[in-house]
C-alpha cells in the first residue's frame, strides 16, 4: 500500500528545508567555512526531527485508517448477516415438533373430555 499521507508530509518538509538551505548558499562567499558547517549540521538536525514528527503523525494516521477499515468491514459483515434469510436450526425444529405434539395431545384430551 502506498502511503500518500506520509509522502505529502515529506514533500512539505523537504520544500521547507531546501528553501532554508538555499538561503545559506548565498552566505558561502562571505561567511567562514566553520560557521557554514555548523549551519548545515543545524539544518540537517532539524530536518531529522521533522522526519521523526512525520513518522509519528503517520503512525497516528495509519492507526485511525486501519480502525476505520475494520469498522467498515465489521459493518458490511453485519449488514450481510442481516440481509441473509435466517435458517432454522435443529433445535428449533425439535421444539416446534414437540409443541405440535403437545398441542395435538391437548386437543385430543379436550375432545375426549367433552
């Protein structure tokens, strides 16, 4: 399954950090190399934090998504079960036969008594 949510978040993050990095390239001519390395490390560190946040948010999104899919499947199964005609089980047949016999006996007894 392609994770579109995560791809969108990654693209937004990378756009933001590439823009930040492009601003630092303008300073290469007049800022000492030592400071440019610190700036690059700082940008990279923040980008890693952003990717961790993206992973965290994506896990939350995936959890919600899976929960929705499970609920949808459960609802479909419930609707399918409701739409099927109910089958009478063995016990219901037995009980209905006994009830008929009992009813027949009662009718026969009431006919004999009268």
